[in-house]
C-alpha cells in the first residue's frame, strides 16, 4: 500500500521567476461510514448497525459542541475546531458580528493517529490527473471536427476529445454555454449538448 500523488503547478512563481510544483494526493476513493462500520464490526463485538448508529450520533454530538465554539477531542484521533473568516476586509474591532462567517472545521491529528500513517510510502500516481493545456481556439477546432460526425456531446466526450479531467471538462462546457456555443437539449441532471446557432458549422 502506498499514497498516490502527482505534481501540480504552484499558483505563483518564486522570487526568481521560476514556476514551482507541489505534490498532492490523487487517490479519489473515499471511505464511507458503512465501510468504517463494517471494519469496526469485524474487529469488535459490536453489530454493524450499532456501529453505524454510534458514528451518526458521534457526528451529531460533535456538531452540537462545535456550534458552541468548543474544541472537540477524540482520543487517538485528534482535535476538531471551527475556524472563522471575515466576509469583507476588517479595519476596525468595532465591526459588526454579521461580518464574520464560519470558514470550516480544522483538524489536528493526535500523535497516535499520525504514527499509523507517517511511515507510509509515497508513489507517483499512474492515473492521468492533469488536463491538457489547450487554447480556446484549439478547443473550438476540435469541437468543429467532432460535430462533423457526431450530433451530440456529453461531458465524458469532452474529456476524451480534449484530454481534460472531469472538472476541467465541466468548466469548459459551462464557459461554452455562457458564450452560447453549446446548448443543452437534455435534462439538467443528464445534460446533452449540441452546437449553438452559428457555431461549429451548425
């Protein structure tokens, strides 16, 4: 077992004008409550349904305490605490409370939890997690060629056509919809796109 990662460009260049990169975990799997409950069930005498119920109750109890601004500590796991952010730049401590919002919940792992994964190995991911860097003109060219032989476009087709990740394909489709270059003739939850009038030789 190993942690899969890939290198991503930093948002800014360094002081010498060089582009840097940072590693990021790219395992897209997520562990559900049901899976955790099954694993805990197999290692204890608790029933799976009981474990699921306890986990759900734990979530409810933690939420109640976090709503009070309290820091929650789970032995062997770590500390949870709400963090805040300002809705706009603050220049006076007399600013009204409604300008402060909840940002997220921060987590600080216990040493016991950290010790279980700190010695894990990191391997370069074999998955393709980067999108190709295409200009808007190149995207239009590929779509023009695509619609010569195909009447409709789906998001997965956009991924394959342009070498995009799922998120990048979705962003590009939204951009093209705003420009009216693509039109959705499907349902909102199952979109199917055709060229907008006057685009891609329609």
